[in-house]
């Protein structure tokens, strides 16, 4: 069969085929920054992700100013995006880590300040629990700074461990330290 015909019949690809591409899946990413020009960093990181082959940006929340959770440090700007991805969860994590590095992320103390934090929240309805990657993100359920922006773009997405959709999860957390960044 010609390559042209194969492109029109994706179901006949196998993993051994040089042209094999994983199925397109939906994924949700949380973004945060509290060092440097956070808004510019977050916008640039979003654009960078959207420009990668195998990634399509499907929705972007507003940006929120949020009180830092963890050790004392400046407020964060947080938001969420949803993507259509044609890459495995691990490839997506590696892509996120590479973009963090590009924007000057230096790993220091846990939950400490950072120029860019990208967390892989959800990948379709998948549950993964490995030392390097957990999906859904294990702390997303308790984080208003994640759930408020996520509820804006994906209220009906089921968090597969709790069995609750995002619009229900956001009602369970205190959102008083999450404020819309006007004009975003
Ligand atoms: N769903 C996930 N999204 C992002 N990183 C993950 C995920 N699951 C596991 N990790 C691992 O966590 C590491 C990132 O840790 P990081 O320093 O960003 O944690 P943190 O941002 O300080 O804390 P938190 O994970 O609570 O947001 C990555 O190197 C990655 O291997
Ligand atoms: N408000 C807020 N607090 C945080 C954040 C964040 O993105 N927003 N990220 C952290 C490290 O994961 C630790 N604390």
C-alpha cells in the first residue's frame, strides 16, 4: 500500500511501522510561576508548547494570582491549558521538563519558588503510578490554584481516582486565595 493510502487509513498502522503515531489523546497541564516576569514566561511557555509537533492547544484558562502554598515565597501566577497530544505520557512529561529548563527553572527546595512549573494533570482517563510519573497529578485534588483554572476550561473532565468531575472537585477546596488576574 502506498504511503498516501496509509495516511488515510490510520487503523492499519502497527507499532513496528516507521510511521506509527500514538492515538490522539486529551491532556491537561497546570502552569505556575513566581519568579521573574511570570506572565510573560507563562504566555511564552504556552506558545512554545503549542508550536511542538504532536501537540495542539485546545483551551487556555485565564491567569490567576494565587497565594503560595508551601514555604514563604511570593504569590504565583497560575493557569491551566488543555491539549490534544499525539505522544505518550512519558514523552509529554519529558517535553514539559525540557520547556521548564528552557525558561530557567532551577530545581531547589521542594515547593519552593520557580520561574516555571509545568505539571501534567490528566491524560485522557489514564491512571499511571510510576516513580517518575504519576497521573492524575497526585496533589491536584487539594490545590485550588489548579482546580479553579481547570474548572474554567474542563469542568466535565473526570478525575479518574476520585471519580469526581473537576466542577465537583473545585467545590471541595477553599478558593479564597485564588484571584483572577484582570485582563488575562
Ligand atoms: N504528573 C506529573 N507532572 C509533573 N511531574 C511529575 C508528575 N508525576 C511525577 N512527576 C515528577 O515530579 C518531578 C517534578 O517535581 P517538581 O520539582 O516539579 O515538584 P514540585 O513542583 O516541587 O512539587 P509538586 O509535584 O507537588 O508540584 C518531575 O521530575 C517528574 O519526574
Ligand atoms: N499558589 C501556588 N503555590 C505553589 C505552587 C503554585 O503553582 N501555586 N507550586 C508549588 C510547587 O509545585 C508550590 N506552591
